[in-house]
C-alpha cells in the first residue's frame, strides 16, 4: 500500500488525539503500584478515553479483548489485562491507543512497579533513550532505515537486544498504515522520509537475545522467563522543520 501523507490540518487533528492519549497514559502511570491489577488499569484507560469523547483503538482490533495491552516482565507486547495484582519489583509495559476526530494516536511506556532492580531500571531507560535516537533521525530527506539503525545502535551499544518479531508502523486514519518501521536495520535504505509522514516509533527491547513466542491465548508475546522486556512508543510526524512529537512529552 502507498504511504499516506497528511496535510498540516490532518497533523493538527492527530496532535489533538495525541494530547488526549497522553492524558490517559498519565492516569495509568499514576495508578501503577504494587497491588493494583492490570484489569483495573484497563478500566482507568477506557474511562479516561471515553470521558474525552474518544474511542479505544485496541478494543476489538483484530479481536483484541481489552483497551490496553498490559505486558508484565518478560511479556514484550499484547498482554491481556487480568485480575492478578502487580507485585513489588515487577515491570509493566502498557500500550494504548485511541481514535479522536477520525484519527488515531498510539503510545507505550514501561513502568517500574515499586522498587525494581538496577538492571530493570537500566533496561527501561535505554529503551526510552533509543526512541529519542530514532526520533531525531526522523527528518525529511532521511531514509526509514536511518531511524531503524539509530534505535538498534543505541540498544546494542548498551548490551541489550532489539526485538525482531514486532515493529513500528505508519498511523493516521487507521491504527496501522504503511510503512512498517523495524527497530533494527541499515542506515541509508528504505523509503525516503517526507513531510506529512506519520509514524508510530516503538522500540521493544529485551535483556538478552531470544525468540519472541506467542502464547496459547493467541496474543501474549513472551521473550522467555526472566528475560525482561521494555517498550517505549510515541506517535510522530515528519515535518519540514523536523520530527514533531504527537504523543507524550519531552
């Protein structure tokens, strides 16, 4: 499929959706603590989205049964919320999206649950840093591979592993549009970045190299027991003056 370029007006509408999603993620962040269940976080997200006149993007998407993907510890993505209380020392990746005014916004964060190990803290930090490396590379005239390579280099220089099985994507009036955006690759290759491109840049990183396996529920994607995973995502627009953040804050 062709890459859909957005007008300045469409990017503003996506920014409006992104601002609402950022507020929802803030509510989730405030609620993450030992003893809370991911099902409760899902309720918070859905109520927050609907209170703003927006629609949950993930609920029912390809049959997914919840508003958020709640992925603890070694779960990379697509964890289904449950009634199990979170425990001190765990980490939790939350991926959430919404539609507002006909446009999608998508973001993910990994949170420590109480006090966590130094290794877990470093994994979370490096994953976020790798997003910003990719963000800075998303400039008009660059190639998509420049974004991928910047993310991969930062992760691997830190001694961690970039997940291969799941990638970022274009986004707009649909949650998933072309192009696919791997978090690994070679600079100087791939489609040229042009003003009006809108991307969900989302590094997914694990402690160690390992295949990601989808469990029996058909959704939960695990990197293997003890192999912690982190996820950091924002919706980004390529503009004449450089990359523009449409979700989250810098």
